[in-house]
């Protein structure tokens, strides 16, 4: 177990820099999730920590050691790959044992660790099967087992659940969290799925275009997005962006700093009924009502604005398309941003 | 899934298909049967046509004469010795080709070194130079090295294989990069990765290549003919040719037939044995 520290890490492929100076401090035993859109450099960053990709500049520490120039095997990390990367010709048992054998562990110790991991992951019945004879979910467990038996300083996960169907994904998500809590190993987890990120993470790192947009607990990131990008990326449906000028005269704006020129409002914070206390009232027209089980999504057009907005509400309001609406929002629910810098005001 | 229906799958269609198959098999098998029958008759019976269609009583005598004793027309060398020569040379060529090609493919696919692509193209270009084209310079080299009439002389010039290298390269390129990375994280160096992961995964390919290359080595004609003078270093195909004289009476036809039968057997054996192996490999390994 150890801390993992990234200090101004940069990565260039030839002349193009894809990671532009990333610094993250991961505490001992912490579960940190790297999240961001496709191509933002999540995998690249993770692979640099693993040692599968060279670090162009910056300092990478695992524990007290600077590991910039160490081989993956020397870094005391274990990695779970998106496609599992199990050795197809080896039995599950040997898949788990291989890394320990290479490190010269004694037979008895290997057997003990394999048995322990197999029991923890409930793969003991398959130990003598080949990976080809397992289901996707079982392979995923074997891949985790291979990381677990090593008892490394850190686990690295690169989208380990993206090849599973939706139901299994939720089940494994819970299991990964439970397992990590139990063994308490520092973990760095890459995903582009924000629900996965929000549910798994102790802390979240939102990455965009090779730059860190925000680091914080899921609550911090959700409740106080640091940039317009984070506001739009975390949360479904995404946050609505409304110009401050348009809001003037529609209610109290004291909470919005003078520097802010645009305000974000989550679809959940737009109410059809006026809440008690101070609030803003926004006139709009319903364009489409989309029932989604217990809740409904309303696609509306705010009077005088071009881009549509989304409202999320419980139940199924009896409204016809084209209906005139008054949407209400409490001043605390406004997220003020400065458009020019993209940052929170 | 339903069985695929084939053209003429009816009863009469099947009968016709089988008839054609049986006919084809008979046409191909007949000369081999004829050789086998001839190998069990005395020289006198063979020389006095028509040859019987069923095996005779001289089989044991003929086979033990050929295998144990010597055959005069090829300097008293026994067929046993010829079989050994050929088996050794064919095995060495097959094994050597596989060893060299799998290691060069390993280097080209998994390592980054200067002039890597130059080496790749050099190997590729040799595909355009068959043995026949480079035979004279090769012969000169063998003479200079004193390798005429040696196993080394029979084996070495045939041992490099651009084709096998390219086949292994293609196969290696289908191996997912993550597998290599997982092995690196698991502490496997280049040698361990080769031995523990690449070789087992290539087993099917190796088995198939071994069969093809063994038969290639077994049936070599031109090069063994050039590089061996001594009868005791002949391969079986060369010896067979030497046994046959222009004059029918000088040729020990019964022994020629025995030699033919014995020359066919090992390749068949290799195909049959290895076939089980690579079927097994096909069933068990997947990436
Ligand atoms: N070997 C390479 N050579 C050049 N550019 C590369 C290389 N590998 C990755 N890149 C670039 O680096 C950027 C980050 O890639 P990376 O694979 O880290 O993205 P990602 O965030 O993991 O995306 P995804 O969610 O799609 O997996 C991309 O723009 C990609 O084009
Ligand atoms: Mg990725």
C-alpha cells in the first residue's frame, strides 16, 4: 500500500503533446477515478503510471520512490485491462499465479494467495478452466483476481467494466468497490462513464483534452463544478446554460457574482411548481415531453433563447406539447461561470 | 443452427457423390497399392508381366534385405541408413526453419531496433530467390567450407525460411498488445514472454508448419543431389533415383519398390500424428 503522486506529468507523441501537465496526489488506500470524454488522455495517464508508456516530463512517485524510469514489473502495481488480457492457454489458476511465479514466490505462498483471491471473488470452481471457457463476468473476476493475488501497492483499472452488459456492470461495480474497501489498496480507475465515476470514487479527477478540469469528491464535483466543462460533463441530463443578462428581472440574482456572465442550472433544479421562499421564474414553452419511468424529461425553449433546455421532474405531468410553462429555480441552485475563462465565478 | 444443405443432398445425390469420391480415391491409391504389391514379389516375378494384383510371399525377404543388407547399385548402402539420413535431414530442416523463423519474427514484431524494417524487407526479398536461383553460389560456399557430403551441407542452406518468418509475423501481429502488457506487469521479461506465452500460443502454427516443412525436407531433390557424392550420405529420394538403371535387368526392381514404400511411410506418419496435435491445438487455444 502506498500513495501515488503525479507531479506536472506531461506526455508527447512526437511533436504533439497530449497530456499537458497533470498533478494528482492519491492518498494511501484512496480510490481515485479518472473520468473524461473519449480521447482526453485517461488511458495514456494510467499507462504512464503503470510504466507501459514513458513519461515525457514530470515526476511520478509510488510511495516514496520516483518510478519514472522503472519497468512496470518493478513498480509494484497491478493492472486490470479493458479486454481482461488473460493468458488464453493457461488455466485460471495459472493466470493468477503467473505474476507470483515470475517473482519467485514459494509454491505454498502462491497456492495460499490464489485460494484466498479465488474465494474472495467466488471463482474457486473455475480454477482449472481456461479463460475461453468462462463468461465475460467470470473473466472479469479472473482479471481482478490476477491483480489481487499480487497484493500490490496500487491497482490500476482501465475501463474494466465496459465489455459487460448493463446489469452485470452494476453488479461488478459494487463488487469492485466492496473489494477495494476490504483490501484497502490505493486504486486509480479510468472510465468515461460518469455514473461509474460518481459511485466508485473517493475522489474524482475530471480530465479534458489532457488537462485536469477538477479534482474533488463526487459531491464536490457534482454540487460545485469548477468549470463549464465539468458542469456539462457530470450529471445527466447535462446542466442547462443560461446567460445572466437573460435572467435579470426574473428574480433575485444577489448570489451570482458580478463577474459571471453565464449560469448553469441542473435539470432537477427547474421546478414546475413555485417553491416557497425566494426564487426566479423563467417563462418557457414545452417542446417535447419524454416519460422515463418514474420521472419525465421535458425539453423546453426558454422565451427569447435559442438553445433548448431540459427539465427533469418526478412523475408524469399532464402537459401537452406547446404548453406554456413557468419554471422556477431557487437562487442557491444557480452555478455562476465566466464564459471567457470557462471557470466558476 | 440447421445443417447446411448441400447441392444434391438427396439420397441419389449422396450416392453419386460417394461414387465419385471412391473412384477418385481408387485412382489415386492404385499406383501406391501397385508399388506395395510389387515390393512383396521376387525380381523374377516383377520382370515377367503381368504383375499379380495381390501381395506375394517374398515381402519379408525383400524388406529385410533392403533394410538390413546393402543394395549393390548404391554401393551396398542399406535402406535403413537412407531412412536415417533423410529423417535426420528433414527433421533438422523443419526444426531449424521453425526456430529461426519464430525468433526472427519475434524480433521483428515485438522489438524496436534500428533498421528493423530494413531487415524485414531483406527477409521478404529472399522470397523471390528460390533455391534454384542461388544454387551455384551456395554450392561454392559449401565446397569452400568443406561441407560436401556432410549433414551440415545438406541442412544449412535450406534452413532459412522467409515464408515461415512471414507466417509467424502475421500470427504475432494478431496477438493483442494488452497480452504483452499484462505479461510485462506480471514481471515476464522478453525470454519468459516468448517461452511462457508466445510459444504455447503458437503451438498450432508450429505443428502445421512442422508437417509442411518436414515433407519439404523429405522430398528435397536438387540440393541433396548436388551436395552429396558419397552413397552413404544420400537421402532416400536420391538413392532411389540412383538405383534405377537404364537397363531393366540391372535394376533391383523389388528393392526399388521396397524403398518407395519406405520412402512414403514417414511423411504419412508425420501427417497423421501431427494432425491430431493441431486439431487439439485448434480446439483449445483462442486469443
Ligand atoms: N501511440 C500514440 N501515438 C500518438 N497519439 C496517441 C497515441 N496513443 C494515444 N494518442 C493520442 O493521445 C490522446 C489520448 O489518448 P487516450 O487513449 O489516453 O484517450 P482516452 O481518454 O483513454 O480515450 P478513450 O476513452 O477513448 O479510451 C488521443 O488524442 C490519442 O489520439
Ligand atoms: Mg482509453
